[in-house]
C-alpha cells in the first residue's frame, strides 16, 4: 500500500453529469420599491442567493447592490419602505439574524442600522410605517414583541413599548391623526385594536371589542378623516364595520350589516368622493358594493350588481372614478362608478360572454390604469386603460399564446411601470412598460441558464445512485445515475404529469429499493423498485380504503427486516415490519406510535446487537425508549425515563460499541446525556452536565475511537465540545473553544483517521474549521479560511481516501469545494467551480467509481457534477496510498470494493467472521474496477474480506452496522 499527501494542489476538472431540468431559471424579483427614478428589489442569482438589486429600467443600469448574506445564501429581505430618501428593510447577513438595514443604492451605503436583538436570532422587523418623520415598526426580542422607532441611526433606534411577552403574527401599522393604529394581542385580551402616539405611556389597547381573552381580529385598517375604519368581531354581531378615533368611547361598530351573529365581513375599503366604499354581505343580497359616510344611517348597499352577490374586489380610484372587478351575468369583469347608482356599470366585457377575465392588481401610472386580465385568447396578461372603453386594451401578450405570464409586483418609477413576468424563455424576471407594446420589455435576464433539478435522497444501489429529481416536466420522480449523461435518466413517471410522486426515504433491502412515494396527489404509500421502469411499482397499500395513504417513514433495515412507521387508517401511525414480501409486511405492535412532538425530531431506528432501538409512545408512558427483535413479544419498553406519562423527548440515538447514547429528559434534570445497554437497569443518565434542572441539550453525537463526542451547554461555558466514555467521571468538556459564557458552538462532527473535524466559532476567526484528537491541547483551529473575524462556515463534510472534502467560503470565491489532509498547509480550495465571488455551493458529496459525485450550481441550477481529485505533488514517504478502497465502511448492507487497474479480471472472494469462520466463497468478475457486496442479511458486527485477483491478495475489515 502507498499513501500520498500533498504540499500543493492543482484544480481538477468538475464536469456536469446532466442538466436534468432544462426549464429556464428565474431571478424571481420581489419587494419592488421606487426611489426617484430607480426601483429597488430583491432578485436571485446563482452563487449569490436572493439579494438587494436596483434598476433604472435599462439592462446596464440594473445591478446587485450588495451581497448582504455573503455567498449563495439568501439575505431574506422583506418589509421594504422609503424613509428620508433611502430604503429601509429587514435583512439577514447570516451573523445577526433578521435586523433593520438601510441602503442608499451603493454597496458602501448598505448597512445594518442596529442589531436590536444581539446574536443570530434576529429581531424579525415587521410592518414599518412613517409618522412624524420617524420610522415605527415591530421587533421581536427576548422579551417578546415590541414596538420600536428609528430616526435612521443606531443611537436613534429605540424601543417604544412592550406589546406582549410572546412572538407571533403582527398586523399592519396605520397612521391617522398623528397616531399609530394597529391590531395586537397581549396576555389578557386577545387580538384587539391598539393606538400609540410614539411614547411608552401613549401605547395602549383602545378597546376590548371582544371582551376577555377572545379576539376581535381587527383587520383591514384604513385611515379617513382622522379616524381608522376596520372590520372586527365583538363576539355578538359577527365581523362588521367599525370606526375608532383613538379613544374607547370613539371606537364603535358603525352598522350590523349582516344582522345578528352572522358577519357582513367588509373588505377592500377605499375612500372615494369623501365616502368609504367597500364590499360586504348582508345575507339577503350576497356580497355587494357598499358605501358609508361614517354613520349607521349613511352605511348602505350602494348597488346590487347581480342577485346572490357580485363580490366586488380591487376597488381603485382612477381619473376621478372608481374602478373595480365584479361578478355579473357577463362573468367577473371590469366595472366603473362615478359615485352614482346610474353611473355604476359594467365598463368592459374583456372576455365576451359569461366567461371571467378576472381583472386584478390595479395600478395607476402616468394617467393610465394598468391591470391584469384574461381575454381567453392570450391568458392572464398586462392591460391598460385611459378611462375609456376604446382605450382599454391588451398592452402585450408577454407569454405568447394562452399561457399566463404570471405578472406581479406593480411599481411606478420615472413614469414607467415596473413588474415581474415570465415570457416563457426567461422565466420570472424584471420588466418595464410605458403602456405600449414596443415599450414593454424585459429589463434584464438576471438569472440566466436553467432551473435546478432539486436532486435529493440519494442511495447507492448496484453501483448506481438512485434519487429524487424534477426535470420540470414530470415533477419530482425517481431517477438514476451511473455518473454519465446517458446513464442518468428517469426511472419511472410514477404519477403522470407535473405533480410528481416525491420519492423519499430510499433504502436498499433484499437487493431492491424501498421508498415512500405518492400514488396520486394526496395518497402516499410504500413503493419498491429493482431499478427498472417495469420493476418499479406500489409495494403494498398499507392504509386500505383511505385516499390519504399511509405515509411510511423512518425506513431502516435491521437484522434482515425492514422497520418503519406508517398509518394503517384505523389506529393512526403504528410500527410496521417487513421481510420484503407483501404477505410478510405487517403491523409489528398495535398501540405503539412514534413521538409526534413537533418540537422533537423523530429519532431514527438504530441497531444494537441485531435489535432495533427507537423512541415510541404506548399511550401510557409517553414517548420513551423501546427495543424490538422484529416480533410482537420481543418489542418492549426499555425504560420509562420520564415517570408518569410525560415522555422523555428522546433524540440523537447514537451507537458506540454496544452502548446506545441519546438525549432525554427525565423531568427532573432537563434534557441531558443518557446511555443504555438495552436493559432497564442499564439505562441511566450519564451526567447532569448543568447540575440543575436546566438542560444541557447534547447534540451532534458522534462515536469515535470507543468514545462519544458531542456538543453540550452549561451556564458557565455555553455550547462547547464534550466527550464521554459512558461514565459520569469520564464525561467532561474537551475544550472551551470560545472562553466564557458565550458558545463555540461546535457543529456536526466528522471522523478522518484518528481525529475529529468540525466547524466552531470564536470572536477572532469566526465560524471556521477545527480539528481534535480528543484532548484539550489537541483541539485547535485547523485553518482560518476566511481570514479575520468573518466566517467561512465549513459544511458538507465528506471523507475520500485520507482527505476531508467540504464546502467553505474564503470571502473571494464564494462557497466552493475545499479539501484538507489534516494540516493547515494541506487545507486548500480544491475546485473553483464558479469563477468569481459567487460560489457554486457544492453539497451532497458521494463516492462513485473512484470519483466524487456532488451537487453544485454552475449557472444551470443545482445539478449533478463529477469531480476527479487532482494528482498530488511532493509525495510524503511516511504516508501510504491504498490501491483498494472499501466504501462505505461501516455500512448497513452494501459495500463497494474499488480496485485500481483491475477490470474484467476474475477474482476469488471470501468472507469470514473475526474468529476465522468462512461464511462465503465464490468467483466473481471485476467490472469497472469495482466489486459490489450486499451484506444486509448478516448480523451487525465485524467481518474479514479476502479477495485474490491478478496475483494480489487483498484483505479488508468490514463493519456491518
């Protein structure tokens, strides 16, 4: 054997396997806001994610302002508002969470205003509004939801008042008579109408409209004549029209439109000719156009446009007239009103006859009214009106033919209409219109190329990878790849059409693939495949007579049996087992259900001594630790950890030797580290790390050299790096990576040789690559990839031979593929898949024929690529290169022996126990330098493999999980 290391790296080529999805990609612009003659918006571009852009309406003048969340991650820009000539918004830079930002349109002038909630959680800025030359908005802190204000500076950004101790959905802030009106809830009253003058003492609930903890659900607030009009439910009269002047006495229902407890449900409130027009339902006439002067007597149905309701929507004032969409005998069409009953009439029947053109998204620009409508010929497209029927016309059939162009985000800048649309060639991009066909055009194709295929759920089967992917035509379906273009194809269109079957939980069992998949849009069952179209079919309908299906999940092969959870249609989710035949697929034990606590990830089945261990709820003890040998009698509760039916919320089941470690909560000590040998007496808490009833929340459990390594919390050190040998004395912190109470937050741990690799954080270097030999002295930063306090955020770790591959961002190339031999000098960028600062975000790295199969985005969406590691230079004689590789090892069943320079050779293959007992011997032909072995039928443990081929004798240890 010869191992080789590297002192320098040369980039290897990364080749596209196949562009599975060839549908044009979209930048999907959103949050369009105009400032002067420019429009600000968010857009997606490969390598950068969805970030802040600006456009003056020309291709050259359309550019990204700043990559706020560096690399391919989105900065999640929302709640945009223009204040003091600049754009204020909520964004996430990946460090501070969702916070308040400002931009003047330059990179340097785009910055966070204030880190309101320190740390990565973010304050989730919501519903900004301007009052008295200040910005007001909601923010979430550790104290709950609060009202904040800002003058645009960090020092001038301050809390106004606490609203409630919990977080939740906020409602729009509306300004009237120099006061802020909004709907909120606190611990005592439910969601009601509130007011604020911008001070702490002046922020209060106006009136408890629906008394007690019930909510009036005040909504649709509109300011008019110094008051706010809205809909609310007082618990007696249903949802009706209300008004408030900011005082309790001045907050009252205007009229019970739908008498009694039924609701009039006023919507689409708009002020026209000093009156309030809206849609409401009085029961007898259905939903019609109503009007109000603010009094009960002056609130009445304006005109009945059709019996049983006309459902007016999109009420918009244009050219001193009221335009809206309504339903009549001509269908849903464009209507107009001059404020008189006689002058309220159908304006234009865009789709002649009884069909619906469904006008919507009305926007006034440059003395014209723009809207979306469908004439039944061109699909939903852009229309314009000058206020006359002859001047109401289709602007342009953007997506030629009857297909809709999906127009949205109307915004006015420089007397032009900006919007997003899909012309069928470029998908959703930024467009502009001056109201003419020639002047309606795409501004810029920001995201060129094609969509990604959303490939996921990979499993190796017969030296090919099977996975779920979407080609844009068949929906998410089962695909296969051997690493070549021709060998990458759809296995079967299981649910015909674009909806897809969404294969998940793919697992190899008895030389076949088993997985969860849809049989129709809503019916999810257990499927099986031999890798061919004909051999891919529904395995068994577990939920008979129920169209929702059984939704099998957590599929796991243990001791030649397939364990999983599925819904039987009668008892809910129960434990199933299968021997791979339809007749041998049965409910293992009735009355046993998975832990459905939405706060806890349902633990996978794990194997210890050929038995399955898992978390389950028998209806008496709550969710606790169970064990099964595949029989009813052998399926038993191991221990009731949280006595009295509370359930111990088990997570992260991890096997170390013949011990099972996990996190559990016994109700006394919080969520701590536990261990089990499979017996009640041998199942106990390892250590109360916090020393109180607070939780240490051990996560990222990893077996390494007979010990358990993990991340855990205590109040003195925060989340740090720990180790355990299963005893209290042998459980201790390895290193306080970030000294003090703040956390080094070590992430998922990976093994390479005798060391562990992971990402961790400190103030000096940020989130970077660390290495540990299990000792404090041997735990250190391996390399500061993005030099300084910025974070390279290593992720997607993958061990290939004696090298560690991973994704990282050095600040200059975006998220790209990196490799390490365990030294700082030997840690370098392995491939610059996308040149420049964007990055390809490589992920899901896998072995395939002595190469690395991975997902990356190189301008055609995220697709499959093959990477061949470069030859190394400057060999180091003390390290040896192996000419025969077994992977994955350990494995639950399938093992692959990769041999160098061995093709079409005859090999003698033998398998032994560690005691020398021969279990198997046969002759095989080595194809494509690889031998495949399926040991799924064997018990968990260690085995010895002996292969005699081409004059060589190769022996390897195999670890069957």
